[in-house]
C-alpha cells in the first residue's frame, strides 16, 4: 500500500507568448494515508490534471516534494496507474489488446494476461466488444477500456482524472459502484478527480477542495459515511449535507475567481 505526501508543491509552465511563467499549482500540500480513497474537486483550470501528472511521475515539480511511503520517486512507476482525462487508447489495438498492453510491458505471461483482460473487459460491460477497435466505440465505451487498462496491472496507486466524465448518468453510477467494489478488494490508494460533487461524496474518504489557479488546497472534508456504500446512501440526509457543504465551497471559489478576474 502506498502513502502519499505532497509538500509545498508548485508547478510553473512557460508561457509561449510573453515569456512569463504560468503558475498552475502553488504551495499545494496534502497527504493520503495508505489505502484511502481521495477525491479532488476544484474549478476548471485550477491544476488538478497537473497535480495528477506529478503524482504519476510524468511531470517534474518546479518546487516542493512528493513522497511515496516516505521516499521521493523519480519517473513513472510500475506501482502507479493513471486513467487519463481524455483517453489515450492505441488505435491499432483491439479492446482486449488495449487492456492487455500494460501487462505486456510488465511482462506478465500471456496465459495470465489474457484471462485477466477478458475478466476486466466483462467487468466494464464490454464483453461483446473484445475484438472491436477504439474507433468503433463510443466515447463512454473508450473510457471504460481506459479504466480496465489501468486496473489490469493491479497498481498500488490508482490515479484517475475525471474517468467517468463522458458516461451517461446510469453507466456512471454503475461504474462508481464497480470502482468501489474493486477498491474494497484491492485496497489501493486512489486519487480521483471529478467535477461532480455527488460523485466525490459517494466515493471518497476525504475530498480535497482546490482553490482557483494557482491551485492550492482550500480545505479537506472527511466524508464519514459508512462503507460499503450503496446506491441508497445517495438518498440519505447525511449524503446531501456533505453535497451542500461542498457545493457552497466550490461556488465560493468560483465567485472569488470571477471577482478577481482570474482565468
Ligand atoms: N503542458 C502545459 N503547458 C502550459 N500550460 C499548461 C500545461 N498544462 C496545463 N497548463 C495550464 O495549467 C493550468 C492548469 O491546468 P490543468 O489541466 O491542470 O487544470 P485542471 O484543473 O485539470 O482543469 P480541468 O478541470 O478543466 O480539467 C491551466 O491554466 C493550463 O492552461
Ligand atoms: Mg483536468
């Protein structure tokens, strides 16, 4: 299991035109205990994807540190898997081929990789599309392949960037339950980005609310709703209390952003 500590993380990007730096994330600190499910919400452009890219080892911080189990890691790790915001499937590979890809890189024997990818394919509801190519799938279906691909290598840390954004409401609820079920079995540490407040409350042990850019932690709200969580929980008063509290925080940040003319 993996513990993450993000300490005073800053990420700057070079601006093409005026040579100025763009501060995407500034002085961002939080930690995730091993096996916890953390959701991150915040206004568009506040640096959520940037943060996830740093956690995945795909982007170097400009300042600050990220520790995994107390150690600093360089580069992408075998123990981390990412579901990207816009799915990056390999167009020349079938659904199964895409799900198997990570396992091939990790040299998992074919006899093991094939049944595992078939199992995952069925789990995400694409059993009938094993041999289809990405171009033959809808956006939501492609995103499900992405999820299956990330889960295939049994990562200790699962990083998800709005993985359900392109799904219809019903499939989305189904996938939330699936992810919770898988997580309950594997006890992976999860960092999950979403724009949907209900989704964050339903999934998370803790919700990190980010400020407008440059992204910092505005507040962290622990979600004390018992597990396993079922669909019914979404109708409870406690659930709605959390949703309202978070909605107010996000709205506050949104207004602040507009008022200050940041964009
Ligand atoms: N590779 C890059 N080069 C330059 N600027 C970048 C790069 N990636 C992100 N940015 C900038 O950094 C800021 C944060 O971007 P990021 O994608 O992390 O936001 P986000 O919170 O994920 O937004 P959204 O909710 O819309 O996905 C934005 O202003 C964006 O323009
Ligand atoms: Mg993003």
